[in-house]
C-alpha cells in the first residue's frame, strides 16, 4: 500500500468528519455564553468612527 493510498483512505473516511466538526465548531463559536461581549462589540464596531466625524 503506497503513501498516496493511505492518505486517500484517511481523507475519504476521517477527513470529512474532521472538516465537518471544525465547521460546526466555527459556526457555533459565537453562540457560546462567554462571547456576548465580543459579539456586541463587533456588532457596533462599524459605527465606531461615526461619532468622531461630527
């Protein structure tokens, strides 16, 4: 069995599971309870310099 076949088998079986778990983790990361302050800061960051223009 060549290295290519071993890596191909890994990618076909476990690679998809790992990528899906990473996707779910990254999508759900901002819903965790400790992220509320960061989400609020990011939500209003687009308007941060708007008060300085006046």
